[in-house]
């Protein structure tokens, strides 16, 4: 492969075609079904699908035998299915998603979730990096191979529209399309993160997640706090007590050992290596307020905290009026939405354990309501890289980034990876992405670092070429 020609091709297709389409994609408020229950009626998801479908069809016109179909199972979000013929018996599956997180608040001046803005090397707006660029990046890599007439295996691209809601529709599509997908020998996922923008970062593990609403109710209606306090227990105080069963409020450690696993020695070594490269950048990338400090100063320990240790976040609260509307009332209830990140290899019934822990023997006999999300994301630990893939990835990283690849777990979840790992236990995985420092997926000021997107496309082209050589 002519690496310079590859770089030039990717540069041109991104500048001329990918970025303009991503700009239009960011304008579409196609929030995932969990955040827009009337998504089908609103039509935003269909608009995003139509945009990507049109772009991909135009790019695939010169590719003999290429096929694209928007698959729609009744009552489910749509899926874009692309098949590009190739050689050999071992197909490659490339995966991404097009649904988005909600708007959130705090966007900078001139920025917004549905307002695409290019500043320097960054394209701001919701969904560009998570994960709208994936289809464009994957197709750019394949088209770059065709530009040099370099053969590759049959490639199947799946772009779903339900990932941010837990991918609950995806298993039905995978089963529906099983014969057309085949048994992939390699899976490429572009929905992950990177420790910096100078290197290729390969994701070695993903955490699982259990989400639930915990409500403590002590009254059927609010009452005067001067009359009731000291007699009626506070729902907020009881909620604090229950959460202390789960989390040490001083350190943030999850207390029940049932939520922990033994961290594999190899993953600990990778965390140390990644920590040595990143140093304080592991925590400097976050917008700490005031004199807030990270939970530790050892970068390797912080990496293990966010990739292999369970952690709790309270991501929503109900039952509390805003301060300006808060009268002297003892509140009838308090609800907290819990997001419990789980270790990649946890095999226990985490939701069942969480429910028992928080509902049994409630303080003061308070009414406890535990509403579990029906979609529990399982964690995933990557299989060991085959020698051919390790060698290919090393060469690809050097060619595209000028550095050796770095291996590190991610704290988020990609439900599809665990599903594929179960269905295809012999499959090899290349999981990477563009979500690096300050890119802030799910929050305000999300951006796609354009040069990294281009280099990821180059990397995937090298990997696809190396895969066929192995197969």
C-alpha cells in the first residue's frame, strides 16, 4: 500500500464529502428512543438515516456489487446495512450508531447541540464524534483500498439507531440478518475513546452498567417542616443512608464485594503503561470546579477506577423543588436515578444484588420503590490479539499516527461488543475512536477532532488489508 496516497485520499474525501455531510447530520436532533419516546412521529431519526443513506449510495456507485439497505423491523428503530463484496471466506463487520444523546446544558457561546461549528481542528455539535462519523470513517477506509485496487474481505457495515438507549433493538436485527452477515473473523468498532490525539488507542475492555430509580417515600403529601421535622423522618436522609450501604461517601468505593472482580494482571500492566504516557492528562482533561481534586493522583489507579472498578453516579433527582420555589415543607419523597458502572467481567446478577441491598430493612420503615431499567448493559473484555492482528495494528498505528498503539480499557459501555463476543467467541476485535480529551460526549461542547477521524480511517484501511493477508 502507498501510505502517502492513502493519506491524500482520506484527506480529500473527508474535506470534500465527509465533513459537509457531518455538518448536516449534527443539525438533526435525532435523540435516542430513551430520550425521545415519540421519535418515530417526530421523524428526526428517519432524517438522519436518509442523510447517511444518500451519502453512502453516492460513494458506493463505482463499487461493483455493493449494496445498501435500510432495514426496518416493525416497532423498532431502523438500521443501515451495507455490504461490499470482497475476497476470502472470513467477512469483516464494521459497526457504528447514529442516534444521539440529549442536548444537556452549558454549551459555550456560539455553540449548541444542533449547531455545527468548526473551530480550528474541531467540529462541534452533538453526535459528530459519538458516533456519527463511524459510517463515514469506515466507508472512507474501504474506498481508499479501492482507490489503490487493494483487495479486502467482504465487508458488512451495521449502523444502528438505538445504541444510546442500550441497543435493545440490535439483537433482533443481528438475528434477522444472520445469514447475510455470516461469521465475521474481525469486528471493527469506531465508537470508543482515545487517551490523546497523537496515538492510536485500542480499547481492551468496556464496563457494564445498571441503571435504576430509587425512591424513598415517607408521606402521601408534603407538610409544614416546623410541624413535622423531628417527628417525620426525612426522605432525603433515608436516601443518604441507603446509598451508604452501596458507596463509601468518603472515598467513592463501592462497598459490597459482589460488585467487584479480580482485575487481570495483563490489564493492570496496560493501565500502568497508559498511565505512564498520559500522566496528569488522565485528570487534567476534566473541568474541575474550584479546588476540586481527582480521587487519586496515580494515573494507573485512576485508569483502573474508570475501567475495572465499580463506580456510582447519581445522574438525576426528583422530588426536590428548586431553591427559589422551596417553601418550608418536609418533602413526601425523594427519588435518585442511579447509574452503577460495573466491571467488564462481572457475571453476577448486579441488578438483583442492587435491589436487595437498597430495599431490604428500610430505615424507619419508609416506603422504598426500586425501578430497574430493563436494559442492563453487560461488560466486555477483549480476547487476546492474534499475532497477525497485533503486528498489523502496530504497523497501522505507525503509518497513521507515527507512534506505537496504546492499549487501555474504557469506562463506558457498547452493548453490541458483549453480544458479539458471545455469538462469535473466535472473532478478533479492533475497537477505537475519536473521543479524546475535552471532546465531552454526552455533555456540552462535544466535538470531533477532525485530524484524528482522518487518521482512524487510515488505520482501518491498513487493518482491512492486513486482515485479508492473514485470512
